[in-house]
């Protein structure tokens, strides 16, 4: 009885090795990442309407490109007002 269990276990291991572990290794091909489409406002006086179309992160990036430091914890409206005030 013990020999039968031993043969079953050994057979299962051999079957797992042959069927599961004998597959060729496929190298992971990195998926291409989508480049974010951002509107750049470099060296251009931004309008309030153009800033309202952007996300807070994009507003912060546009401000940083013009040398303006914004507090990202503020609301979007306050960030826009501060950006316009500092960029003049």
C-alpha cells in the first residue's frame, strides 16, 4: 500500500515536470506605455480657459516650466489663480 502511494507521488512529479516545467522560457516583452498627451504652455502667457482644460498635475508642470511654484494641495481654481498672478 505504501509503495502504491509512493508511485503515485513520483508519477505526479514526473508528469508535472514533463508537462508544466518543460515549456520554453518566454522573455517578458515590456508593453509599450502610452505617452501622456499634455498641452505645453512653455513661454506662452496662459489663459484661464486654457488652464481650466488641464489637470492639476498638468497645471503644476506648466507652472514649473515657467518657473512658477504652485502648491498642489490647493484646489484647481486656486492653482490657476496663483499661476496667473505669478506669471504676470
